[in-house]
C-alpha cells in the first residue's frame, strides 16, 4: 500500500507540471552559496536566449539530508538542486537524477562543456563506473579538508599531520567540525598511513571503508582525542581562530580562506595545510532531480552558472572556490604574492601560476587527496559512532572551554549580524 501511495504521489507531481510551470524555475541551494544578484540577471539572459520569460523561485537548505528527503519523497518539484558529492552519488545510484539536456541550449554557448576542468571531469566520472556522472551533474564549488592553525602557537611541522588533533600541547585549543564524514576520513587516513605507504591500500579504498573494524578504530582514536578538544563546531570555529580562542581546527579550505583574511585584519596569522598523510576532496554540484518540471530552464540555469564571469562573482561572494576550469577564472585569481604552483591538473597549461594554494592546491597536494563516497545503508553506522563519541562524558576542561566559547560566539554573532561582511558568508555543511 505504501509503495502504491508513493507511486500515485509521483504521478500527481508529474501531472502538476502544467503549462504555467514552463515559466517558473525552482532552485534549491545551500544558504549563502550564491551571489543572489545573478538570479535576476539569469531571468533576463534566459529571455534573451529563448524568447521566453522565466521566474526563479529560489529556496535554501542547510543540511544535505533535508534536501534529499524532499526529493526522495517526491513532495517537491525542484528543477535544480545543489547537493554534495556523496549525495550526488546516492541520487545517481538510486535513479533520482535526470540527464542534462545540453541539446536544448541550441545556439547558446555551452559553458558547461567548454569550461569543465579535466580534473573535475575525471573525478566525477569515477563516481560510478557504469554511469558517467558528468551527464547528470556539474560541479559548482570544491575544496579540500585540512588543518587551520595559528602560527604563533603551532608550527608547520606540528600541523602537517592529522595527529595534531591528539597533541596534548594544544589541549583545549582544538576544534573539530561537527561533520562525521569529514572527520572519519582524515582519522582513518592517519591510522592507515603505514598501509598507504606500502601500497596495500589506496586513499580511494579508505574513502569507501565502512567496515566495523575501521569504524571501531576511528571511534577509539576520537575517544582518546576528545579530552583535548574544545568543541565540535558547525560554523563558529572560524571566529574562535581569529580571536585566538582556538589554535587548531580541522576544517574546509573555503572556511580557511575566510578565517585567514579575517585574522590578518586582527593581527593574527593563520595558515592552512593539507596534512602529509593525505586528505579528502569535496565537491558540490548542480543536478536536475527526477521530479523536476522545467528541465529546459534548469539546463540553461546550470549553463549560466558555468559562464566565467558568473562563476567568478559567485566565488567572490561566497568565499568558496569555483569548480569552473575556464581560463578567465584562473586569471581572476592570479596574485604575484604567492609562489608559483602546478595547476595543470585543473587548468590546461597552468603548470606554473601564482595562486593562493589554499584555493587551488598544488598538484603534489591534490595527488594525495581522494573523493569521499556514499556509504549507502552503512551511513547509519557512521552516525551512530559519531553520536557515541560526542555523547560520552566530556572532561571538565572541555566543559569550561566550551562555555567560554559559547559566550564569545554569542557576542561575535550579535556584532556580525549587525554589520555582516561579504566574506563572512558561508554554508553550514552537515556532511553526514
């Protein structure tokens, strides 16, 4: 009976995609993850390209799983959504995505195909060996996971290993993302560094490892490390780093860019490093869900997002790094302040360019990074492990530190909400 009701719901959803929906495009994206001024520009551009009017209904989410639940149930007819990599993989594997209709572009420039980075293309192709994810998704922003550290208290050598989160020297000054997927991978990479060096396992193997034994090892490690951890942060960690209330943070490169810039204005030097053992790389991308009603406009919207000038504006507005491989995007980021690095894996011919390595890692760094993968039914095991670790009794020191952090955060947030800067915008990934 349940299956019948779901089927009927899907039919009704499809039937609701009437003629008036041809003039409406429903977009579902992360909070603070676009330059919203580009939306009315898209509406105008779409009419110029097609001769048809379009109205964008733009909505936001803060949790991947919230978005996915709506799509799975067929209760929402979003035309374009922006999930994270592992959710794209899950949606692809479960038949929840429609292919991009690139032929619908007609004479409109195909920015999707023309500006796709070779690295992005090959990475997305590896998601499913039987289905080319590039036919169903287009990367939007990307980055790495690493360590943000205060150079006054932490040396580069100390920060260059994931085991820095277990260094007693920094007790009470360590933050971890409240993101089990992004913590599990680095810890497992550290625990398997011998096997990685021997070649008996690969980083990709570890990104897919949901075995009970590996989960138990990571749990034991985190239970040991948590006595030193000041907090499991969702989005306040950057503020604590800039105010020197924390010295070490396992974080995303996009947040690192913001924190480094903000700290510099306060006379605090922060740096970001991808530990030597290796790390995970992450992507968010545009997709067209199964129950979309305006696939034509959806394809045009994704194409518009891939236009170099629009990609640059979205990158500047969010603080995150565009996955767009256009030369114009690279040129917008060149800064002679930085040493030349090899970005030929991402931009053709860019084997020696001066770009912030936090934004675009050198080839040597990216070669020790791997894409996170969806665990499917085993995801629940990860969530349960995370709950056990966080739910255990915290040390008195941790309680005191967290209380101090909370008070500081309240003061900071009140101040920042009054006068919110552009660079302060960031999405709250909950990569469960």
